[in-house]
């Protein structure tokens, strides 16, 4: 499928550094956003290691099939793209463990990660943590990922409203991440993007501050190009106080033909 993209990342108004990392590799059909945790240096390292490891593995497995030797058991119930992303995320988790073994200063670091890997006519979404992926299709905004966070688990259980979750002091507590420990569970979703559809990958510095309605209004504006949309999304997060790093990566499907 033919893809166009734009991205903006910003430290926000209350952070002195930016611990978010991202990858844009349309030649591979790969787009990733990661939000590092663990302090000034460690968070930056965790997100960078994750993004670099994911990108390297996806590049190495371009053109591979299910019969190659995989670093983890191949799961026939999901697509080839899904298996590639799951393996890439798990390898990233192990690389983070290696980095912490090499430097005591990095111990305790972790990162979220959300990715889209597009094939010829379909795509796979994978994520761990609370960096979200949205799809804007037919004039409606759809959240494709479910946050792995304490507050969102309460929202899904019906014990907390979305409005309360947005301001809860534990809103940044994730229940799953790439942290160098046991191989994490990676959620995957198969999608079939259509021409004109837009995907938004973002860190919680955007989704945790800007309302669903505002994201929909900006992302769905057909009169704005992708660069402007990313700029407006970041500006909206900063207008909401900019409490965290902000990354907005927008991918638009402009044709459904073979890459």
C-alpha cells in the first residue's frame, strides 16, 4: 500500500528532556512510537534501544516467510507481520536487559512501544504500554489499542470515568512495558486500511491530555496536510499544559496498491 507520513515530537512544557523515540520507515512499512521511562538518561536510552532493535529486526526479516528460523516460536494464528512485530518487541526487551547489565545507571528503565507494520494490502498493529494508535476512517476516530495502564483498567472495569482517569495521580502507571524482564505479552491487531484512512501513533503526552473529540477534529481535517496536523496535535497538548513529552506520528493511506 502507498503511504505518506509526518511526525512531530516535543518535550512539552514541564520536562527538560524528551524521552520519546520514533521510527518512520515507509520502505519497510514500519512506523513506531516509544515513550521511555526511568529518568532523564535511562528513559531516552530505553526508548531508543527499543526503536532501533525493532527497526533492525523488521529490516532483517523483510521478505521472510514462516519457514525461516525465528527467535521465538512462530504463532500460526496471527499474520506474518504480527509474528515479526512480536519477535521484534521481545528482542527489544532483551536488548534493554543487556543495556542495564552493562550500566548500573540504566537499571529500572523501561519503555512503551506501539507500531504499525504494513504489508501489501493489510497491516498489523502491535503495542505494549500506553502509547496509543488511532485510526480515522469514514469520519470517525477509532482507538485501536487498549492502554496497559492502571487507570485504563479501572475505566474498562467501569470503576472510573474517562474524565477522572485523565486527572488521576496514577494515570502514568503502566502495567506492561519493555523493561528487560520476562518476555512481555504483546497485543496485536490485524487491520485493512483503506485509501484516505489516517493512522495516529502517539505517546501519552498527547492522548492523556487532548480529548478524543479534539484529536478527531484535528486528525480528520481534510484541508490540512499531515505536517500541519502533527503541529496542531502537539500544540493542543501544550495548550493543555504540556505535562509530558509529546510525539504525534500520522500515516495516511493514499492508495491500496502493492508497494
